C-alpha cells in the first residue's frame, strides 16, 4: 500500500510539475475562435463519392454556418453558398417550430443549419433557409444557388429529395407537399388536415428529444411513394412557458407530455406522391412510440415501435398484412437504435440479451437469429455493411475508449480499422456502398479530427477544419486514471483525476464533475469539451475528479440498467462512495473541501447530493436541474421510473427534490434559463419555493431567454465567472 501511495504521489507531482503554461482565463475559454479549433459539421460523402460536404462557420460571424465541400480525391475545400449570399442583407427568420426543431438537434447557430445531397449524381444539394428552399447546383462554372420557393411567410420544414433527385417533399403548416424539380414544377399538396394540433411528416417532441428520430417521412426507393407519420397532439397537455427576456416576456404554448400524461397519437401511412392517395399501416393499440421507419429494398415499408413501458421493441413489416419480424424484450427497458441494415445474409440487428450489446443477423422470413459480433465489451453501433463485411464501433478499456472494426458477414474475427490505437475515441459514418468512411478521431487533450478513409486501402485524406490554438497543448495534462469502487463494493467505476497545478503546501480542494444519468459518460480517453475548464480549475489550485457512476453508458447491461425504478439512489450512493475513497487514493485531497458541478441530469445529481444529511460535499452547482420528475416527459421518465401515480409512486417520491429541501445544510447554486423547453424553468422554481419555505439560504442565477444549453459566449462566460466565484468563496476560505 505504501508503494502504491508513493507511485500515486509521484504521478500527481509529475502532473503538477509539467511546464507551467501561461494563465488560462475564462475569457479565452469562451472566446472565438475556440481553443479546440473547429471540426467540419454535418460532414457527408456525396452519393457518387466525388465530394465531402460539410458546414463551417463564417469568417465574419462564427455563429453563422455556411455550406462547403472538399474533393474526396484531395484538394482545397471551397465554399458553395452562404446565407448572406441569398438573403441580400435581410435578417434570417425562424418560426417557433423551427427554433424548437433546432433545439432538439442541439443546434444553436444560424445560417445554413442543415442540408442534404439531392439525387445520386453529385450535382445538387438541398437546404432550407429563412422559410424557403434552395438548391446549390455544382457544374463546370462553379456552384450556382437556385431558389425553389418564394413564400417565406409559410416556412418549409424538413425538405427531402426523392432518391432520383427529380422531386422533393417538405412540410408546410403541418401538411406534406411534393415539388417537382423540373422547370415550371409547382408544389402539390398531399395532405390537408394539418394544423394547430395535427401534423404530417414531422417528428413529435418525444420522438425528437428522447428517441432520436428527427424526421417524420421517408421516400420509397422508386420515388413514387412516401411513408409518412401523422401526429395528433390534441390530447397532449399544453404547457405555457414564459420566455422571460430582459426587455419583454413572450408566452409560448408547448404541447409537452409530462410523465403519466397522454402522448401524441401517431399513425403511419403510405402516400402516393402523384395524387396523395393513401393507405394506413395498421398498428396495435400497444404501439405507443414509433422509434424508426423506412423501406426495405423490395419496396415493403417497415416500422420499429415500442410499447409504453419500452420493455418491448418490435420490427413490423407491412405487405398485404402486418407481420412482426423481430421482437426485443427486456425486463427493465429496451434501447432504441439505428442498426437495422439489410444484408445478403439477413437483417443486421443489435441485442443485449447476452448481457452485453452485440450485433446479430435476423432471417427476415423466419426470424431466426445468428450471432455475429463477440466483442469483449459492448458494441456501440453499426456503421455500414459492404463487400468487406460490417463496420462497427465498440467500446474498450472498460468503456473509456471506442474503436472501429470490420468483420465478414460470414463470421470470423473482427479486425480494427487502420489507425487503431490505445487511449483514443474513434467513430465513423460511411458512403452508401460502405467503401469509404469518414472517421472522427480524438484523444485526451487532442480535439477531434476528421479524415476520409477507403476500406481496404492505406492512407487517409484530412478534412478541412479550424486548427486548435497552439497554446492548447500547454494546458493539457494527462489524467490519472483511477478505478474506484461503486457503493456495492465490487463494481469498478471509471474516474479521472487531475492534480492542481498551482499547488500549495497542505491539502487542496477538489471539484467533482459527474452526470450520473443514462446514455452519457464523462470519463473517456476521447476529447472532452470540459478539458479547458478543467485546466483552468487546475491552475486555480483545485484538483478535479471526473466520474462515471452505475447507470451511465458504454458498459454492459447490468451496469447501464442501474437506474431501473430509481433516480437519485444508485448514482448518489456511488458518487458518495467514490468521493470518500478519493483522499485515500490521491495524496493532498482535503475531504472537507470537495465541490460538485453538474448540468441537466448532472444538475439533478448536484442538487440531490446537497439535499442529503450524509453528503460529503461542501458546495455544489446545479445547472438546469430536474427537481420533480412528474414534470419531465413521458418516454424518458417512464422508461426508468414507470408511471408516476400522481407523484405518489415510490420511484418518483424518492427522487423528488423539493420534498428534501429541509435537508440542505451547505452552499448550493441553482442555475436555469427561463426559456428552457427541455427541463422547464418550473423545475427550479419549485425547488426555490421549497427551499424558501424551509428557511434555507441558497444562491440563484437566472438567464433570461436562454434555453437548456444557455448558449452564447457572453452568457457562458458569465456562468463560468459565477461558478468560479461561488467555489472560491466556499472551498477556499482564508486562502
């Protein structure tokens, strides 16, 4: 034990004794250009393979995105079009529905925020802008922009080109339209009952926010039909949000299905593009959520759907009659996925039935299952299937890394793609033929880089991005990887520790960064967006601990299901256990001066940690916290906690933070944006009222008009300054 402590002490001293960089300020962390540089956004390989297209910020304003492309064979990137080229100085306009759709996709920029290749010959790209639709045609004379519609007061949403590129479909005022792209083509309306509570071809709030489905219609392979979802929100409760700005208050009504309440009713239809004739695809009454949809190569539509409990995921095809091809069940819940791919040997499909997420093949006719991957850790997702087999991403190093592999469909060992290495994080997307992949690679202290690789070929082409600040390397310390024990005494928890750089004699305070909730991790060998903030805190004399508790992502099923019927229990116990182990594992930690910072679910975790008589924390910052799970949405909350029974269900009552207000005994800073449409501002207001009623003092910071991400450089700088002052006041008294 003494030898181990000596080694750990040496590691911490080495970290602190690295060449001292110049002081890193909060102003620089939030300034433009970012320390980490910029990766090309929404990069895609063109259908014919000639180009890699992407979005990048304007030189004039980094909050405005432009459409660019780079030759796939190598060469300089070129700008195709910018919003300023098309709007002629007019201000870009977005409807409230468009703003909410961008929020669901976590897009806070303006300009060209989304696009797609139109057809299969690499000649045109489609995008919406300020209510209208545009094409950029690529020809010998360079890119030429074409305005397709000229009715900006009737915003067009989610435009999609037919596979042959001869027409497109879009949603306007809740109805589906088709627009032929031939000269003189006029829009043709396919549906007519869309309106305030009914929409065609759009994803409802739950699908976009919790199921990862951002679209609501799909073209058939021959371009003659659309598979479209009809959403009826008339039964969904209306929540009125007061978007409180500094100079005004805008009242916004939002159909928001809180836990235990009615969801939108979703129906599926096949609609003829020529005349709007449609037939409904019959779904059973137990089909609460449609998570994915599409067409098989033979022209048969399919749907993936969940029951309300999300314990059963069914893949159904619709020929003359519906037929279930695959059913995945789990006593806790089944995860949604994008891994359904047609292959010559069957349908690619993921399953956690073995206790670890792996890929298998399903015979479409019989439903017979053939195991495919046998990775020692969980498979993250499939990338593509082609002549060389299936390309997939899988976890390593107990979920702290991710690597890319390829294996034959006939079975055999999986081989890592060129460029594999320890302690990195790689992911990819592919072209249609699965012959080339766009690989994103990052490592600790090394921001993501994008490159184009041909499968089975050596070498790679780097994709244009903005390089990191040269000073970034001087701020980077290698984390000390710790394996702490969960509260059960047997499950290893991933943790990184960063020693203070401005070390003083005696013990030092520590800040803990954790999320605690499902579908995320904070401990990774990949690039972490909080790395500059961690470096700043190190320079300020803090040690920093990042931690993944049970219930978080990239581990086996037993680990990820820890939240079943319990929020604020297992992850809190693990957090407390890990923090109490830290002083015995890392020399110099002052157990009386440990603080916490968390956002969203991490905000819930931070507030919950302070509302506990046994807390090991001296202070905590909780940003946009969920405080009452009966206020949060159906699909997410019920997946883990079940139905609320008016909040009386034990799983909800035990996770209710206002009910614990009387337990607050230490400093707590609550932070919330008033326009948050994900974790509604009401969450913090309820906890504020309960704390005031209990006679507890606390700190509160409100950001008028800001949504869940509190976006914007000025707001983020103010938030960081507020946190910095809070921790300085409560964790460094007398220093």
